[in-house]
C-alpha cells in the first residue's frame, strides 16, 4: 500500500512541476489539461480525477469540456489541481501560477496582490502541515490555515475544505477545514489527508455556476435509452472516482453523448460537480499536498 501511495505521489509531484513550466499565455486550457493527464498515464499512473484548471475568480472544478476553445491569458491567476492513483491509492496536489510572472499587463498593485495570494496559500499549506500528527483535533488545522491567511490581510475561502481519502475514494467523508472551526475529530496515524487552502481578497465564499464538466458514478439504474445504458457501463469502470465528459468522447459521438448524459443525470445515476466561483468575483489562489499522518508528524507524498 505505502509503495503505491509513494508512486502516485511521485507522479503527481513530477507532473505538477512539469505543468508549471508548461503553462504559457495564449495556450488552450484543454492543451494544458491533456498534457497533465497524458503525463500521469505515461509515468504509470491514472488520473484520479480530471485535471482542474481554474482561472482567476473560477475557484475549482473547471476541466475542459470536449472541444474547449478557452485560452489562458497573460496575467491570469491559474490554479492547476491534479491527482493520480496507482491501483486506487490516490495522491492529490495543486499549485497556483501568475502567468507572465513579473511581466503582465496587470496594474503593479494587482500584480503584487496576486503574487501575495499565491505565496500566502503556500505558507498556509505549510502551517497546516506543521500542525498535523496523530491525536490532533482536525479543527486545529483550519485554525493554522486561517491565522496564516489573515496575518496577510487576506481571507480563506470558508466553504471549501480539504478532505480525507481512502482507496478508490477521493472524498472519504473527513473534511479538513480552511477556517477556525470547533471540529474535535481526532486525526489518526495512517489517515490520508489532502490539505488545500484557498486564499482570496474577496469575501471568501464560493457558489455553484451552472456549468458541470466533472461527474461521478453513483448507482446503476435501469435505462430505457440504449446509449445511456451503454454509457453507464463505461462510466462504472471509474468506480467512485470523478470523470470528465471529455473522457467519454472516444466511446460515443457528441450528440448521443449529450443526450445520454442528460438521462444519466436526471435518473441520478451520476453526480455532477458544478464549477465553483468566488461569490464577490475576486481572484483565488490555491495550494495543496497529500499527507499521510504519522505518530509525530506527517509524510508529504506529493512534495
């Protein structure tokens, strides 16, 4: 088990660093996403979920739909959230990048603010990781995150959390708060946790957009429509891990795919993850690592 976690973590770490170097202005989002997902597979893993590339006020859950023409602009604050699994053992990590760095069209104060948010997200992640060991209340992790962020006169996104993970399960039911919270759940040795602070200068709340590009299998349902029945059998292969509609285009043409997906959603055979946006339309930065809890600390597998 530990060897598989170690391998998935190494894959995620390498691909995350490659992705940072690969991002450039005017590239299509779908090209960056496919670069990440293809490299995970080439290194011997499988994507644990569709690569998320969420830009500026778009906070999470954006992956390209089929034939996405959206592009990354100079000055965009880009969050790359990627995961890999080896035989169901998952590693999950994220990084934020200001495209163009010090050479953007942003006002200098805006540029400095974006860089400050990126650095604060990373510092909050480190503060959280430094609190984690067996026997600690999980609420203390959120306190460490929020205090670090508030020290920089920024806000934590309060209604997003990190999460526990189990084999084949990306969100195991344990939430890791990003704010001070009276959560007395005790962290145990061997727990696998994805710690992911989100930092903004906005109000620090996200809301659902109408768009949904990521889904998860829920249950088998009887289907009258042949295409929906066939598609559900394909989707079952992802087990409980999230998948993208984009991944299904090799199995079915776009018109039939859209129709079948509508049937699967209406029958509640699959669950949709809405794209999330910061409610005050402020930009958001994110940082994330996966850790395995030990008696006197934790092991970062995605460093």
